[in-house]
C-alpha cells in the first residue's frame, strides 16, 4: 500500500474514463447540461476520486470501503451510458466502447477489492 494512488492502474483507467465521458457528453443536447450529462460526469469523476481517497487512508479496511464506493459509481456510469444510448444521445459504437472500458475497469476494481481483505 506504499505506492501513490497515481500508480494504480484502476485510478489511471478511471481518469481515462472521465476524459472519455466528458468528451461524449459535450455532444449531448443542450437541455441535458444539468441532467443526464451532469450526472454521468459526476459519477465518472467519483470513480478515480474514491480510488485515490481510499488509497490515501493507509487503512486496508477504509481502502476496501472506498473501492466498493468506486465500483458503485462505476455501475452508475454504466447505467447512465445505457440510458444515453436509449435516448439516442450516444451512438451505438460509442456506447459499446464506453461499456468495454467500464467492464475492464470493473474487473480491475474487483481484483483490487479481492486483494485487500479488510480485517
């Protein structure tokens, strides 16, 4: 646990996800600025933020808790991506790409959670 949160692959992939979410939500309709677009951005930002905060706590129990919160935010992102596609705010290809990215990050988070057993 001595490494910086910036060295964690999960955090790096989370940052990449946030970047991509911001890029695609720029194309959402103007009326969604404070709706789905904002919610999706906030949920995406929450993923790497929780990873970083948890790692900075230096407690395996707290790190596990924050990783679980990051995973919760990640499934929020996935759900909102699917909603955006159904509303035709996202092209099918963009949706597929984002869901592949979230699935990969989910697997990484699950592995990290499994490796940190809270006492």
